[in-house]
């Protein structure tokens, strides 16, 4: 299509790096099965509800952490089942999230889910996952999902914190205004794209872009500064430890 930019059609970068395909699910309209209600179950439940609070979630577990019971009580679509998993738990579900410590059970649920073409996430078992959860930045209607391809969830979490703190809250106001403008534009699709690109051109204008050599310079300086700071902190720490030994 003529309105597609060059980045959309450049596939050369696809063969290396992260090959996961990001989507944003309308989870509020879907049914989720969560097996396991320990610490990890709680984390997954939190992640699901923080993003899509109206989702219907059936939790199946023999033991429920009190925090899970509390959280479940605050949302209308949660059904708690205090018992062992049974295959019929998969009936009518759209998405499966597993958070038990039982590897045999995990593998069994995974294979049952596969038979039924249900997508499954097994917490902390990447090899059994059809999809991963990501770190999420949220500013009103803006949402950014971060994936490190399973390499470092901690980096994903830290990046989330950096974006969450540094992206201005006003971004959401701009989004709402752009949406109003979008609704007033007349004409065909290509004309609308041209107009909306014009209005937002300053965001990617030449003056706001950092050149490649400039970028490299900042990365080098940043890394060097990071190493120096770590060494200084480590030395100060060692001096204190020795002083108070
Ligand atoms: C593959 C994936 C599958 C999945 O679970 O979906 C996975 C796998 C594993 N996580 C492990 C450990 C930790 N996970 C976290 C945190 C998060 N983990 C999340 C996702 C994912 N974790 C998927 C990849 C996402 C990506 O591509 O980046 C986040 C983003 C989303 C969420 O879970 O909601 C959430 C951050 C939420 C936020 O933004 O706050 C922390 C940090 C912390 O808790 O503070 C630690 C400890 C520190 C560390 O190890 O980094 C281990 C080792 C377990 C062990 O050692 O036994 C494995 C297994 C392995 O790697 O083999
Ligand atoms: N807690 C942690 O910080 C971390 C945990 N993990 C892994 O994540 C997994 C879960 O961890 P936790 O939540 O801490 O474990 P947990 O032991 O607190 O919770 C396990 C949950 O699974 C349920 N369960 C087990 N067998 C079941 C069955 N047959 N039917 C229904 N429910 C069943 C239990 O009732 C419980 O609710 C484990 O594999 C653990 O090794 C990995 C990294 C860190």
C-alpha cells in the first residue's frame, strides 16, 4: 500500500533478535483460566486485572494466598475454585495462565491446551509458553508493552519505570486531541494519513532526531560513566565496611 512507510516493509531486521509478535488483547471480553494462587499466581492476577479489570478469570488452586482472596473479592469477574485442577477447567476458556510449582502438571495442562488450540502461559517456564507477559507502561489511553524476549524481565521492569516516570502525563491530552482531530477529518484514507502526519511532524522532525554518531557518543559516555560510578560506589562501600569491621 502506498501509505505504508519504509519501516513497515523493511523485513531484513526480522530474522534476528526478538521474533515475538506483540498484540493488545481485549481481555475484558475474554475468559481466562488461572491455575495456582501462590505468590506467582498473585503476580499474574495483578498483571491481568491492572490492565483489564473486567476480565472473567476462573482461578483453580488447592491453596489460596490470602492476598489472592482479597484481590479476587475486589473484582466482579473472578471465580475462585478451591480444588485440584481438572481437564474440564479448560472448557469455555480463551487463554490459560499457569502458576503452579508442579512441572508434571504444567506439562499436562500445556498438552491439553494445545489439543484444544488454547494459548497458554506457564509462569517461569518459557519453553512451555505460547505467549509471555510483558512490562507495561500506561498513561491514560497510551499503553506500551515491553518484551526482552525472555532475556531479562528485570530490564523490562526497569525500562517500564523509566518510561513511566519520564513520559509526560500530558501525552494523554495530546492523544485525546488527536482523536478529536481525526474524527473531524474528511476525505479518503490517504488524505487523512497525510494530514495527521503533518500535525505530528514536529515529534520526529530533524531537530529532535539524534544522529547515529551522536547516539554512539552518548552510549559510550553513558557506559563509561556507569562503570566509573560503580567503581567509585564500590570503593566507598569497601572503605565503610573496613572502617566498621
Ligand atoms: C519469559 C517470561 C515468561 C512469563 O512469565 O510470562 C518470564 C520468565 C521468567 N521470569 C523470571 C524471573 C523474574 N521475573 C520477573 C518479573 C517479570 N517477569 C515478566 C515476564 C516474563 N518472565 C516473561 C518474559 C518477559 C520479557 O520478555 O522480558 C514480567 C515482565 C511480566 C509479568 O510477569 O507480569 C514481570 C515484570 C513486571 C513488571 O513490569 O513489574 C522478575 C523481577 C521481579 O519480580 O522484580 C524476576 C526475577 C529477576 C530476573 O530473573 O530477572 C524467571 C526466572 C525464575 C527463576 O530464576 O526461577 C523466568 C524463567 C526463565 O527466564 O527461564
Ligand atoms: N515465588 C517466587 O518468587 C518464584 C517462584 N517461581 C516458580 O513459580 C511457580 C509458582 O511459584 P509460587 O507461586 O511461589 O508457588 P506456591 O507453592 O506458593 O503456589 C503454587 C500454587 O499452585 C497450586 N497448585 C499446585 N498443584 C495444583 C493442582 N494440582 N491443582 C490446582 N492447584 C495446584 C497451589 O495450591 C498453589 O496455589 C513455581 O514453579 C516456582 O518454582 C519462580 C521464581 C520465583
